[in-house]
């Protein structure tokens, strides 16, 4: 599912016009696809996310650790 939504996540993040020093908070980040893409753009800023689902937090952490 996460990679199936990747085009939409990238499109959404592109609409935000994130600059290198931007700070981003994503609420309900799911598997973290959009968070990762935002972090690639906000290299001098800060990207954070919160999610109610412990399973999604674990999935996002695992995906981040493998990068």
C-alpha cells in the first residue's frame, strides 16, 4: 500500500514547495512515505510526524532504518 500511494505522496509534498530550511509536521503519516520525501527536501530544516497507530510507527521506523 505504501509504495502504491507514493505518486500521490510526492505530488502532495511537491505542492508544499518545501525549502531546505523548512519545518514540517505530518499528522497521521502512515508508513512514512511522504515524511521521507519531505525530509529529502528539508535537509537543513526539521521533519516530524505523529501517528496514532503503533503499527504504522514501527513500519515507518523500519523503512527509515533501511535507508
